[in-house]
C-alpha cells in the first residue's frame, strides 16, 4: 500500500485515504529517544505518519496500565523508546522498563493481542536514522497484523480490561517492581536469585491474576456458573473453582443459589453493593 511519510515535525501531511491506516502511539523518553526523533526530523529522514509521539521523562514511566489503556482505546501498536542500557538519565530506569515490558507482553498474550503490537527500542539522541528505520519497520509490521480487534470484539475488550486490572494488583506490581533488583542484587539475605525460577513465579502469578480479573469482569456483566466461566474462558473448571474460593474469601464475588439451579457467581461492585 502507498505509505505516507513525513519528515519528523516538519513534514507536510497528506489527506488520509480510504484504506485502513494503523494508529500507533510512541512513548519516547525525553533524554534520548525524543531527541533522536527530533534529529531524525532535522536530518530529513522519513518515517510513516501513523505514529503519534508522546514525550515521557524516562521510558520506565510507561506503566503496563498505561499501555493496556491505550490498547483499550483502540491503538493498533505501541512503541516505547528509551536510552540505551547504562545510558538512562535515571541510572537504572530502563532496566526496570525491560522488566515492565516483559510483564506487558505476558498480559497481551493472555488478552489475545499479538505481542508484535508492542515494541521496545533503545534509540539515542544521535540515532535519528535508526529512529526512522524503527518506526518504518514497526508500522509495516502492524500493517501486516491488521487492525486491532479490541474495540469490535466484546470478549477481547473484557480480556484487555482484565489484563489492565491484573497489572494493577499488588502482587504483580510488587513482583515486577522488585524483579530487576532481585536479579542484580539478590534477595533480602544477599542470596542470589535464580532468574529462571523467578520468571516461572511471575508467569504463574500473571496467569492467575489475569484469570481472576477476567472472572470478575465476566461475572460483572452477568452472573455465571463455574462451568460457564470455564467454557467461556477455556480454563479447567477445578481451576475456576479455586479462583472463586479466593475471590469469595476476599469479598469480590457473591454466590447466588436459586433452588434447583446451579449456583451462579456475581461480582460485588466496589463499595459493597451488588
Ligand atoms: S531517561 Fe531515557 S530511558 Fe530513562
């Protein structure tokens, strides 16, 4: 397809054609990538006009919640740009970014969004040409993937919303927030932490938190039985039941048991009202 280009901030915009054009959001850190994008414009390297750039002080300011929110709003792709490792203005900021992006990818996978829709790139202030290449390549990749279905598919919408809720749970925030320090400095007793084991722990925690959040999301729309939840979510019923027990203990879900009928579960609205 004919690709529109602009020369960074100085390019002349063409009228949008009737063909689908991907909507891409780029979060760039102030100190390296945004300066790289600026240099790209000044040097007149070209890149597609589909990307909207947002300047953040450090790439680590881009939270999983923000990324999932932007996907929920209908973005087709998200690019995160930061300084090269060891060059972050805030010392270890981008090492934490790497860990956060790994969590985002785990959650995108759970939500059924192709991980290729999210890309992390290190672009320095002197890499204007690299910036142009990265944006062009990424846009072409998104064009191949086609439009995001988040806004047109209700189940996907519920899944992205559940992924967003999961990303904000204390458990995942604490695990991923400490991941880099645990791997680089060891645990509170100064003991080395096994990277593979930690990855396994985060994988399991992510899946559990996502499934619980999805149960709450679906049972908020309409009360459902364990069997129904299992079928809709494609998760074994014994696992659903374990999640339900925990959600009931935490007063997040209530059981309704009409006589002669299978019990159904309904999410308790915040504030305690059902
Ligand atoms: S300031 Fe650029 S990644 Fe932290």
